[in-house]
C-alpha cells in the first residue's frame, strides 16, 4: 500500500516543488499549486481510467494469445480448475501463446477479465507437477491482486514517461524557435528545462517504486504456489527449465514484466547494484529459496 501511495504522492509532491520556481513567496507557490491541482488530478485520472480499462485488449494484441478451451486441452483446463477449487476461487480464462519459449503470466482487472496465459513451449516441455506449480504461481498473482497492482504501477510510470517526452520535445522545438525570436523568450525555455528536470526525477523514482513492488510480489506468488500445490521442488524445477528458454517475442516492455521470468539476467560486478532496476528477483535466488523450503 505504501508503494502504491508513493506514486500519487510523487506526482503532487513534484508539482508542489515546481510551483516554487518563478514565485517569490510560499503563499504564491501555494496559490499556484491549488490552481494547478484540479487540472492535474483530472488529467491523471482520465489517463489512468482509459489505460486501466484498455490494458486487457492491448495485452491480447501484443501477445497474439488465443483462448484455450476444455475441448482443446482438457488436461490443462482440468488442472487449472482443480487448483482453483482447492482454494475456492473462480477459475480465470485460459490463453495460450504459440511460442516455443517457456513462460506464463496472469492478467486482468476483475473476475470477468482475469486470465492465465501460458506458452505452447511450456505445455510441451514441463511435466504435470511442474506445470501445476507454474499455473499455481499465476493463480496466486490473481488471488493477491498483483495483476491489478502491476497495471497501476505501469500506468503511473507511463504518465511520467510521456511527460518527460513532451517536455523534452518542447524544449528542443522551443530552442529552435527562440533562435529567431527576442531574448525575452529565454524565461519560457528555463521553465520547460526545470519542469523536465522535475519530470525526470519523478520518472526515475516511479521506476524504482514499480520494480520494488514487482519483485516483492514474485516472492509472494512463489510462496502462494507452494502453499497451493504442497510441492516446492516442482516449482523450483519448472523455474530452472524456464530460465533456459524464457524468450517470447513481445515488444512492449510492460507486458514482458508480467511473465514469470522476463529473461533479465544481470551478471558481473554491478549485478547487485543494478538489481534495484529489475522487475523480478534473480531466478537463481527464487529457486534456492524454494529448494530450502523458505
């Protein structure tokens, strides 16, 4: 909850900081902040609602996944249904991506759109217990509302990303225009530069919040899968196989971060330092924890 609250706090905190530039007193800054607050709130709210409810369709288009019915694959369908019955949850929709890569992810914002998607490679390469562990992991993401948390974090990061891009373009084109104009226009360029700096700081910290949230939920999903299947070794074995070939052709980085393994392998001296920019904990660490029964 604290990580989620950090996103709106970051937006309005940076907005408040920005109002101090160009104002001679705190009262003027406060007045400007109160004037801007409703417009920023409405803009962020509209953007958030559109992105939140359109994400399911976007994921389908990006991954080219198609539904997996009981008739098409009774084995997978029954396995998922039994896991859902064991914990009293409504069964989500099942989808498959026609890829030889080994991967899976959960998605959706409510019971009508909740889904578990697995690749064809996963179905063909994993045995029954391993596949059960992977599906249980994704079902735990749904049970823990991780799929909704991920969407929220991705949207907030996207907001900062677009703001940075708009301000950067404004600064570049504004600089070209000022070459033909008077020196009095230099103040506008400085304001854009300051706003760009604030937006860049916001983008950086929103990424850190998002990655921290994602890493924590992966550990919880592993633990939930073990609780559901009572078989930590099966999930550990599945993760080890998945780590050898997790690649699935998806251009959108936000969707890649939904996968049980996004294929991100950081090695060398800076591996631990750069770990704060990873959406997933090291898969070797996850396997080690599962095999130790932690």
